[in-house]
């Protein structure tokens, strides 16, 4: 069932596409057509405009992806990077969080790696206030099944984002704790 805390990962695969209220991210904060679930999109637009007002330029680099788009991504990666790389770094169809419309890859206004950008540091401190969490942090690889991705954020809503961030958790841990 669709929810803001729904878990899509290597162990929780979507069997079919979700029915999502998708809307486009403001072109002020994206360089191409990027769609996100409506509340997630509104939260991102707000976060990006607040950041911009303080001198940080957040750009949406990837949002919702259909099964077909993920298939294409895999195909292109195999062609460009080879099968081994693709197996390791590109999510299979049905297990990418980008299928939910609640995941967003963010880049900064400059070309240096995101990890050393001012925007990354700003997000680290502020993303939770807008309902986002850093989804694949360093040190949680065994739990998330993904390498550290400083650019990948997940909308979970403000209350949950605050709880997860303050307790240094990831979504998997939050769900496990809440179900006990
Ligand atoms: Zn991503």
C-alpha cells in the first residue's frame, strides 16, 4: 500500500507500478522534467527555495522513474559501464526507491563532487525540517543494501524525518522499531 514510509529496497520489491499523484518539480530547481509525488514535490520546492534564499543552490537531478525508465537505465549502464558495474550500482526493476515518487537525487550548482559541496552540508543540517532523510548514509550499508549516496534523499514527512535524523537511523530501522 502506498504510504510516505513505504519501504522499497532489495528485499521489498514492487511487483507492479504504483498509482501516484505525480507533479513536476519547479524549473527553477531542475534542469529537466522531473516528477515527484505531490507532497514530496511541494516539500522539495519549499526546501530548495529556502536554501536558495540563504545562498545554496539545490538542483533536482532525478525523481520518479517508471519500470520502463529503470529498464532503460540498466540497458544504458550495461552498454556504457559494463555488466559488473551495473549489477553492483544500478537497482533492478522494482527495487529502486525512485519508483515511489518519493526519492530524489540532488546536485549542487557547481561541478565538484556533491559530497564536498556546501549544499550537502546544508542538507545534512536541514533536510529533515522539510520531511527528507538522507536515505543511504555512510555506515548503514549493511542495513540499506546500498553504498553511501550523499545525493539521494527520501521524503517521509516531517515528523518521521525528524525522528529518523535525531536518532541517527535509516528507514529500515525506523520501520522495524515501530512495528515492535
Ligand atoms: Zn537516487
